[in-house]
């Protein structure tokens, strides 16, 4: 789902980044790809650490989540990725993040009706995170089963 959402807003993001932040079209295209990679990575890490409720709360609030700790963590990661992958200064990276992240979250909230559940989260992140979480659940259940031997 995240790939589809990023693809759908890509042209708008490229246009806005080139006109508003003075990046080249190549840098703007890299920004779109970096956004997809960064958000998927951040969401996967949060899901793997068991913070599904916090992740779902942010996704369901859309841009309204901008004051939350989870949003700030995602924004920090995204800005850091823009700095390292695009070579833009921190101030520009933060401005791009402030433009892109709320837009992506609003698209996700719109796609899920603001009522995403854990199954939607797995669709959003993709198969890799789903497999990771299944593995964690299996480890947990296996450990519990071992207690009753």
C-alpha cells in the first residue's frame, strides 16, 4: 500500500520540491524514493518492536498526529535520510519532511477510512514486516508453550 500511495503523490511531491525548495528534478525524484524507503523502514522497526498501537494511532490520525512522539520519530528519521541521501542541508530536509509526511499520512488515513487495524498495517508495510512479526509471534507462542511441558 505504501508503494501505491507514494507513487500516487510522487508527481505532486516532485513538482512541489523543485519549485518550493529549489531541488533539481533528479533530487526530487530521489526524495520520493527516499520517502518510501524511510517510512517503510521506520514503520517496520516500530512494528517489530511491538509498538503497533502507537503506529496505528499515528496512521489513523493522519496529519493530525504531527504533535505525537511517533510522528516526530518518523520525521526525524525521514529528515536524516534526506540529508544523507540527497545531500540537502538540515533546514531544507526538515521543510521537505514537514510537507511530505503529513501528506502521506493523510493519504493512508483516507485509504483506510481513519480506522486501520493490524491487518491494514501489514498490507501497508509489506510482506517483509509481516513475516518478521509472524516470527516474533511464533517465538512468543513457542516460549509460552514451553512453559507447560
